[in-house]
């Protein structure tokens, strides 16, 4: 079985009006890094 080593996240170029999305993106990035995955 193949092991996932990298993950690609598609997102907008603007933070938008709701700060919740920026916070969620930050937490997602931290979680990906903590898991040892490469973020593309």
C-alpha cells in the first residue's frame, strides 16, 4: 500500500470577511506539519 507523504490544499487568495476561515486554515497547516506531511 502507498503512504501519503504530501497534501495539496486549494484556497482563495483573499482572507475573506470571516476570520474563522483564516483561523481554520492556520490550524489545518499546523496539523499537517505535526503529522509530518509535506504541504504543497
